[in-house]
């Protein structure tokens, strides 16, 4: 077989030499000839391989094998294979993401309210684009990246010129300022229908023309929905002692608060309003985490039946004053909170103290006893 390779090598060198010294300068002709010869050489090697396999019992030449090339696992989706539009947020499984920094959480919530968009979606965009501004990649804090994107929400110049917002009212719409950038992203997403769950995928696709990007954002958003917990009443109105008071007869908690204190969703989910029995005026939220949250003795509600709420959304205001509408069996102003996991009541006290301190403790970790006085 050596003579075959010797003549192939000589032929290849001869072609390279004549292309190199081509006095007419027809580089295109020389390149084409060179390419044709390369194909010829590859073909000869293939023929030699087949013959060697046949003559030598399939051992091949120096262990060389021929394998089919398949598309890569991360190839870009085409329109024909892309996931269908208009999928709801909570049909997507979660992927890992970092926590939302405390300084960013309120910004995401406030900005998302402009079109009733779930704050988790806006936060997920912030994570995917720049890890909530913590990335050290070019363009996040200064300058721009290779594509010309700038700031924590990664705006192109022309898009920022149209949707930029001076949300902190300092006289400048600054793409590098988190407050301005997040509100600008909300404005951009809302303009493309992000406030409507039926058009959420479309709005995210406009933000970044990639179905992989849309799927990643929705997955991160789902993760935030399932892992985020907040104290349902103003932190300034409570102490660890007031949150840790035992309930009188079963696992639950009565938080003593003045009538009219705002109550917010401790964990997002689907709402059922109630107005009956001992609870009086109340709200039940079937949480994304599988737990059920019951808020009782309200003086007013801010929710409607069969709607989805996010962590931090308004539930209503506390009540409970004896004889007042919505008080139910209450004998004094307070919020009654009951949390059920897998059909069993858990003790909310340790959860509330953890949430007050910013720790995302899930109800599944709470005890089912030890929090009653009776």
C-alpha cells in the first residue's frame, strides 16, 4: 500500500507548488484546483480504507473508523421544531438560578405592575441576561458586549433609545442603572404583550429571538415562583416574638395587628376567596409549592377567585375587630394564617421568623406540632 500513498503525496505536493508559484495570479482557479485535489485525496483514502478492511478482515488502517455525523445537541431550533407559542408560565419545569438580591426584588415587583406581568418573569430575564447585574461580562456595568448590548438587562442602543426610562427620576435614563434598566425592560416586554399569559412567549421572543432563550427564562421564572417566600405583613409591624406566639388549639398563627394593615401573598399560586364560617372574610391560595395558605379575618380583599397571584401581591387588609364585617369568629384585630402541607397543618411560626430574615424556608420543613398552647 505504500506506493499508493507515495504517489498521492507526490501529486498533492505538485499541486500545492504550482498553486503557490502561479505566475498569472488566478488565485480563485488555483484554490478551486487545490480543493478538487483535496477531495480526490480524501476519496482515495476512503477507497484504500475499504479495500484494507476487506483484505485484512476489518482491521482498517491504523484503527481508523468511519462514523456518521449527527447534529449537535445545542443546534438552534427552526420554526418548524420550535416549542408552540402561548404556553403558560407554570407549564415549564424549573432550572437552577441564583436568588434575587434584596435590592432588586422590589424593583422587579414594582416594574412588573405596569402591565400586570408576573415579577418572576422580569426577574428571570434579569438573571439570564446578567445574573441581576452581578456578571462581570463586557457591557453589563460599562461599555457594550460584542453584539452592542449594554446594562444589566442588555439593551441594544436603538431599543433603549425607544424604551429607556428614567425610573429613579435623576434626570437621566441610564441603561446601566438597575432601576432604569429593569423598568425599561418591563416597558419593552409589556409593549409586546407580556402582561397577557397567552402572549408571554411572544413577548420574550421579541426580547431575544431564540426559543431556547424563551424556554430558559420561563424555567427560571418557574423556579422563582416555587422558591420565593415573603413575610405576608409589613416586617416593621412585627417582631420574632409576635410571630412566634403559639396558637390556641391547632397548628396555625394569629398575628396581632391593627385593623387595615396590608396583607400580601407569602407564596404565589391560585386564589380561592372565602366568606363564611369562623374565617370570616378570607383568602385561600393553592401555592406553587403544593402547600395551601389560608388568610382569615380580613376587613377587605384585593383578590378574585381563580386568579393567579405572585409572591408579594396584595391579599387585602387585616380586620378581626369584634362585630365588624368579615371578622368571623375573631374577638380582636389580627391576621390568622394557616398553612397545610399534604393535608396536614404545619406550624407557621418558624417559617414567618425565617421569612422575616430573608431565608426561603419552605413549609415542607416546618414542624406539625409544638406550636399550640391548648
